[in-house]
């Protein structure tokens, strides 16, 4: 059975909601899924014993891109993540009225390139309330599962 680790950073619960919905889809596709708040996750866990690692952060700030507050310190340590050649998928919530829509997801994508990780599909960027994007979330998660 393939194993997936989903790590999310979420302040008002939107990215957490997406993480759980994605997790349900992956589980229905037969994967063993672990969902963790980034605040309780160590960088060394990434890719360690998992076939697929999913990372999700909302974006805060305005004049410049800021990660969700718990994800910010995690991101600073991500240079040490052993994700070279490992399969990764990225997601996040944001609001397109801000200058840098889902900027945190863009920064994660760049970081994955630096680490040599394999981003399996286009990152998921949710604009506004994830409850209004259920179909988009399911479709994206199915695509991720097909790469497992
Ligand atoms: C003060 C503030 C700053 C924000 N800055 C951005 C931003 O720069 N880019 C963006 O896409 N969304 C921005 N947002 C929108 C949040 O990312 C969005 O509400 C998201 O759904 C929150 O997800 P979370 O509950 O998982 O933290 C901002 C929201 C607030 C309240």
C-alpha cells in the first residue's frame, strides 16, 4: 500500500479543510494517509518512509509573500529536507485580491526545485472558501493519487 504524508499550515482552518478532503480522496484510492499540522511536524519526517509528500500552506502578508505563521519557521529549515527524487504535491489557500495570490505555494514550488523533488502535478491554489471548490479539490487529489 502506498503511503502519503500530508503536512499543512492553516490559521483559520481553510488549508486544513483542503488537507482533510485531499486525504479522504487518497485514502479512498487505497493509500495509507497521515495528516499532520506543520506545527507538530519535523522537517526530517518529509519523504521519510512515504511514497508521496503533500505540503500545504496558506499565504499571508501583502507587501511581501508570507507563509502561514507555523509554516514560516518550517520553511526556513526545509533546506535540510531529504526530498531529492521524491514525489511531492503542493497546495494552498489564498485570495486573488492580494498582490501575490497563493505566493506561499509559489515559494514552495521553487524550494522543491532546489531540493530536486519531483512535483507530480500543477499545485492546487484555492481562491477563497474551499467549500466552494470541492470538485476542484477532488479532481486534483485524484490526479495526485494517479502518480502514487
Ligand atoms: C491579513 C491577510 C493577508 C493575506 N495575504 C494574502 C496574500 O498575500 N495572498 C493570498 O493569496 N492570500 C492572502 N490572504 C488570504 C488567506 O490566505 C486566505 O484567507 C486563506 O484561505 C487562509 O487560509 P488558512 O485558514 O488555511 O490559513 C490574506 C488574508 C489576510 C487576512
